C-alpha cells in the first residue's frame, strides 16, 4: 500500500475532518520536534566553527563562496552544516505555518 492509499484509508476511518486534522497535526508535531533536535545539533557544531575562526556563519559563507578562505576540511564541513541548517529552518518554518 502506497502513502496516498494509506492517507485515503486514514481519511475513510476518521469520524470527521476534525479528527483527521488532529491526527495529521500530531504527526506534523513529531516531525517538527525531530527537526528542532537536528537544528540544535547543527547549531552546536556551527558555533564551534564560529568560535574557532572568529566569524559568523554569514561572514564565513560570503568568504567561502568568494574563494578567499582556502581549502581546509573544516570549511567544507562548516559549509555543509550551514546549508543543512538553512534547509532545516525552511522545513521548520513550513511546518509551523501548517500547524
């Protein structure tokens, strides 16, 4: 059974739209909680780089993209974490708007 079929089955077996909305809201809250947990981990790791290199992530990103920082492995890891953080923040924002 694919996801769409499962959603249809859920819809068919709920008493009304209020119950369905409540169930979907609970699922979205679980996902939102997971995203907040990931964000906290990303923030901890990013803060270590910001302290080590005395740059904000925004400053770092600008310098990294312009090629003025060099090719240290830390910079690639920091850039990846910063991109993950931006992505998770977008997802959190969408989820919060849906709730």
